[in-house]
C-alpha cells in the first residue's frame, strides 16, 4: 500500500490559525508582533519567499516590514540596517534573507542580530541553547517545523532510528540536536550522512525516520528506504520538464513515486516541509513579542 501523505499545508494552517489567535490576544494588550525581513539583491527565489513571508504576517495580524537593498550594498550599510531594527521596539523578529552577495559576511550579519530578535534561530546564542536543550531560545524554523509535523501526525520518535542526510547549519545540524534531546518528541538514535559518507544506503536502510536535506534531486531511491519508514523530504530543486508550461518542475531529494511504495508516511514536494517553515517563523515571532510583555 502506498505511503500516506504528511500534509504540511494542513498542519501549517493549524499553526498559523493558532498564531493569529495568539497575535490577537497580544494586540488586545497593546503589542502587535512585528517581523522585519531584509532582502539584499534581486534573487528571484528569495524575492518570492520574502513576499510570501510578508503575506503570512499580514494574514496573522502581525506588523510586517520588508527592507530591500541593492545587490552592491556594503557590509557597513547592512550592519546599520540591522542595528536600526535591533533598536526598534515595534520589531520583535529580524530575518536577513540568505544567500547574501559575496561582499557581505553572512556570519557577521547573523551575529549582529540580537539573540532575542533572531527568529531564524541562527545566532550562536540560540544555537547553543538548542544544543543543550534550553527551550528559552529560538530553533531554526525548518527543523522545528519537521519536529512539530511528526508530533502532530502521531509519529512516535522515542527509541527510533533517525537518519539525517545533510549537515547544513540550516537543517541538518539543528535537526540532529533536536532529535537527540531527552524529550517525548525526540529521544532518537541519530545518524548523519553527508557527502563523505561511504555506502549511504547502508545507513538510510536502518532509518525508522529518514530526513533528506542534501539538496540533491532524487538522491534517495526505493532501495535505500526501510519498509514502513517515515520519510521527510526537505530538498527542493528545479528540474527540466518540457511538458510543463514553465519548462521545469519542483522535486525533492527523494524519488517520490518509488519511495512512496515502501514508506508508511512521506512528505510531498512541494506542500510538505515548506509551509511548516513559514508557520514556525510566525510562531517564533509571536514568542519574541510575548517576551516583551511584563
């Protein structure tokens, strides 16, 4: 029997409704959660993503600010924008859209954002809190969304083998930290596969929960998946498709059609992890605003 779909859109909608309700309660107390997104350059994919974040904020009743800077923006100019947002009491969350132009040091920008406004969860202070299991910080949105998705779908994680393919600072590494924690929604035995892993399939075939976040189209094939596994596909890539009006289609790291035949649950691409990422960004922004209320 084909795997059941993990509907990220439906779960994200639930989360966004909860955030909207929380925002309304906070507004009644005189505080409107505010999110500022800074976009440097004119990368089309980034522009679309930033627009969708702004729309999501408005739908949740939040204050949304988008700052657009030219591609030749200097480090000093971007630093000044971040400093101004750090000082703005109407802004509770700051997100600088990646990637940044080569003349700007991304790590420096991330560290410049105040940890209490770092709703992306990338500041070293928040990364450290996540690693030790301190829930006071912010967790990167995609890994956090995956964990919520598993929890709300009723997937039992304690004692399970979780294999993560990919070791990025955005998904892979924080996913490891989350799934290792001694909490009901984690408590996994975690293995990480990456570009230097030999015989990756030997590891992925052990996974009760397989999370693919390598950014390589159709990397995970049917023979690499344990029957009955829960498969989370984080990857999203464009591949040529002459039959499509756009000339391309979006695919994930998992060969969906063939893996669906052996998995028990699987996320589609698009419509799986992506919607959860924006929902968790809104949730983090709400939490940041709530902390400013005595």
